[in-house]
């Protein structure tokens, strides 16, 4: 678990690497969004992959937090859902919430999509279901960065 500035610096660097990758994913999704429609199966598959990758990166950040700050992560069959909800929870005497309940709700939509993407054939993807996620991606990413910054500032004070 992170107990000092050195450990916190290492965790922040790991998280920053993931945030940079997420930034590329968001940029790529934005560049492809214009003109997307139901009939463009290749583009739908590309968006599916980008949305999948986005949430996978977010989850990687949360796994780092669970391992390095919380000291453990969920291991049950619903660990993906529990990891996300745990990030919005305060752990008294350990850490404040990593993200807000509002951001948890937004990210849960991406988590749910990722599950669908992994379990359906690509031809079943529909733009009308993916479009809100693609359009919300920049805002969701900015909110994630802001809330992670706030979280790390709070953790830094705890480490002092």
C-alpha cells in the first residue's frame, strides 16, 4: 500500500501512462465520429473496440488504486462491477472516494457496453446504442482526469 511520497509518485506515474493512452483513444473516437451511421459496420466495429479499450484502461487505473492504495481488490465473479463501485466509496482511514457517484454512473455505461462487446458478434452492434457513449467520451474522460487529480491531491496530504 502507498504510505509515502515515493510510492505515491510511482502510482501517479502508472496512472498517468494509462491516462495518456486513454487520451489517444478519445482523440481517435472523435476523429471517426463524424458521419457514423448504422450501415457502416466497419466503423461500428472500430467504435466498439475503442469503447472497449477506453473502459479497459479506466479499469486498469482502478486496479492500480485497489492494489496500491486500498491494499486489495474484489475477486468475486462480479469483480468488475464491485471494483467500479468501490472507487466511488470512501474507505475511512484509508482514502477518500477516487471518483464521484456521478462519474461511477457514467463509467458503468462503458463497463456494461464492454461486457456486451465481448459477448456479441460485431454485426449486432448498433450505432444508436453506441452513439451516446461515443459522444460522452470526451466529457467522461475530462471528468475522470479531474477527479483523479483531486484524489491524488488528497492522498498526497494523507502521505504527509
